[in-house]
């Protein structure tokens, strides 16, 4: 059997544009064409797409995915072993996160206020107190710092969870744009940067374009921020900086 690009997009939960892009870069070239020249995907193509989406989900750049899948010496069993190792690591991390969420849920039910350390387990791996002194030393005399302190003091654990989920979604969308090959100065990437800026303004402090570009530079210059963004998608730190700069120029 073969399938249209729309059918495959529906099966896989990706956009038609993504499939077109994969075809253009040679990552997933449909095995058939209709008489009218339309893309038709075979079962083998669907198997390959499944492999692509697996590695993409785990943060592999598309060029590395292509190398893995097109290696003539690759053993299919080696792919399975690699996937098993990656999934095992991901499962272990998800189990840790689930345990942290369960702790938070139980504490909420009992009316217990979580400590900063326990609260941040819900947010991620970063201790919110770890850099508190450094942040206050660098920005404590700014209105942005004072505004962020005022706002954060009023947030409940549920507020933080909602804010964290929203920010993660912003980053995920930027990571997807990078994975799909959008340029950092494309309208889509600049719109994503603007969404990032507005998120900060909405939840933390009024983030002017000049301030936002300074943040973008810090994402690349400070290895801690770079590591955070690289863990989401390799290359994302630089992509964020360039998209933020392009968006600032667009709105200047």
C-alpha cells in the first residue's frame, strides 16, 4: 500500500510542511509518485519516518539522524540497542519526575508548603536557590529584579507549574522550528522569539527588546544557559540568540 502526504502527516502527528522539508533535504524521500507527481509513501517510508521521529524526539539534529539511518554498515540490531539505551535513560528520568510530582501532589493534599528544593523538583533539575546570590549581586539594583521578586512572591506552586509548562512549550516550539530547518531570521522564528519576550513580560518583568537581546547573548555566553538550551535541542542556544536579535531589529 501507499499513502498520501496528508495521510502520513495524520498518522505521524507532524505537519505536511515537515514532510515536504524532509523530502527536500533527502531525509525522507517518498518511494512512489502518483501520475500527477504527488508524493506517495510506502510502508518502508513509514518505517523510516518512525525512526526519524524517534531520534528527533531525543534531540538528535536532522543531519545526524540522516547519517545514522543511511550508514551502509549499520546493523538494524545496533539501532535497536541504541534506542533501547536511550529509552532506558529517558524512562529513568521520567520516573524521577513522576516521583517529584507525586510528592508535590501529596503535599498539596495535606496542605503542606513545599520547600524551595522540593518545589523546584517539579520545575526541573535547577535549584532555584543555587544562583540567588549571584542574581541579586548582578541585577539586584535594577527595577526588573525588584519587579520579578514582587511577582514571584505571589505565585503559588500551581502558578509555578503552569508558568513552567508554558515556558517549556515556548522552548519546544523554537526547538521544532530549528529541527525543521527554519532560519533564525525567518518570520516563524522571530514570532517565536517575540512569544518568548512576551512570556517574560507577562510573568516576570517588563522585557524590552534591548533587555531581550542581552538575554539572548547570555544564552550563548553563559555555559549554564547554553547547556539548558542545548539539552532541549542541539544548536538551540545560538538559534534563540539570533532569532531574538532578528526580532528586535524587526521591531526597531
